[in-house]
């Protein structure tokens, strides 16, 4: 992009960004340079991807606000893949969700079958029920979670569903670095 064209683009985008209340960047499936993608999303951070534009967004580390179209040109690696399998929640079954083979979420669990441990290896994130310190018939306690983490070895474990006996500040001091308590509003990219 020549300097004059580049300056004109920035001026145009600045004027447009000032005339719309909530401008969007619409990303299609065609090639877009890193420079243009960053400039566009700086002016209009609400990103909408049209079909293969989702691939471009993810390539640049941006999660689109929405994906529109018939979705026929979205690469498999860009799609969310969710696998579920049963776990025990006391005397009843509950469900563990595994997302994109990198994150597992299980909020109500007292037992995960050992045959499923191999499905939980190589996770980036493991979000798991950890109700309290003492054993409970329907939920994991801290010792159970830490023992499971030693077996499946996720990169990061996030404790959720904790009751009021687990103090956030105090528990942080006693956990391995790869294990953290969840907090309201916590988010991360999978």
C-alpha cells in the first residue's frame, strides 16, 4: 500500500468510524493483509465474518462477534467441535464436554471413569467441579481434583463450583501454578 493510499484509507476509516454508532468490520473469504486487518479492526472492533472470513479472523487471533452465510467455506479447524461423555454426579449421570480437543468442562461430577482418562490428556484447559475440601457424595473435592490433574496433566486447570468454605485468596497460595480458582467474568480463548 503506497503512503498516499494508506493515509487516504486511514482518513476514510476515521471519518466512517465517527459517523456510525457501532461500526463493524465485515470480513469475507478473500485474502486480507495483516496491516489492513489490524487497521480495520482498530476502527471497528465489532467483527462479523462472512463464511470463509471466519478462517481469516481466527488466523489473526480474532473471535468474530457473528459468523453469517451458509458456512460452506469454513475450514474444519475453524469450526467448534464438541464431544460429550457421561460422568457420575453422585447416583445420577452428568455430562463432561470436550471442546476442540483442547478444553474440557465438567461442573457436576463425583467420578470420571478411568477408561475416559485418555480422552482428557493433552488438554489446554480443564474446567472442573471442586465443591469443597472434604469429600462429598455428588461433587469432586480438592484432593480428588488434584489427583486427577496429576494423571491427565492439562496445561491449566480451572476450579469451579466452589462453595463458601474455599476462600479464593487462601486457596491460590496452596495450589500448583497450573491450577487456579475460577472467578466471575473469567474468560479465555480455546
